[in-house]
C-alpha cells in the first residue's frame, strides 16, 4: 500500500521532470543562470493522472505550472484534483495555488481552497496541507465544513481526503442551516 501512496505523486514528478525545457533554455540541455523567480520548466494547461495496478488513484489539472528543480518544488495555479478509491471519485479539490514538494510529495494549497466529497460534504479554508505519508489533510487556518444542513466553523482541522472524518481543532461553532441559507452558502465561493 505504501508504494501505491508514493506512486501517484511520483508519476506527477516524473512527468514534470521529463517535460520540455522552459522557453529560452539552451538546446544542449545546459541550464542558463537562473534568477530567484526563474523556473526550470513552465507549463500551460498541465494535467496528470496516476494509477496503481491499473486502478486510477487521482487526476490533477492546473491552468499553469512551473517547476524549480533546484528547490525541488512544483508550483501550480488554478489547480483541481479528483481523488479515486476503487475506481470511483471520492472527492474533488480546488485551489488558486498549490506547491508540491518533489521530494516527499506533500502539497501546500492556498487561496479559496475547497474540497467536496462524493457524499456531499464541503470543506473550505484559505490554506490546506496534504501530508502524503499520512494521507491526511490539515490546516491551522479558519475552516468551514458543511455536512447536510449543518455548518461547522472553527480554526484548524485534520481530515481524511474522503472527508469521512473531519476534526476541527478550536473555536468550534455549529449552525443548523435552512434550505435557503444552505443554497446561498454553497454558491458563495468561486467555482461553486
């Protein structure tokens, strides 16, 4: 199982590492001197998939992506990810930005982060961290979780990617929503 967990992000890193050099890179493969903001590779309309033994694990898309081999990070903009379990989508995530550590494949997502489970649970936060080894998401930022007609808010959380188990860490508040308030809340974020 551990190899399957590392195979998905490893496939993404391999795809990024084997891609075409950034515009302006010499044909010989030698790298030009880089400034602090100059990436090793640039992509427009990037997508990747990962599977293990023929079973799809995840699909990721980014409007733009850049990779810096020296820092061992990939930076994506307007990122969406679909996670699968036994061939079925279990959750969908989106973020304005995401940074992937190419060593351990942890992900730091920021900017209107939203995760929606296949069972209708919605989690929203300005920042989210994916711990690849533990296969969990977490944050110390404010969070909103909508499950059925219940809206939970607080600061900090730990959850699995299916959103079956979500634990809000502090300042927890619960609110029952009317159907009208629920519809308004679910349409209030970009991409909803």
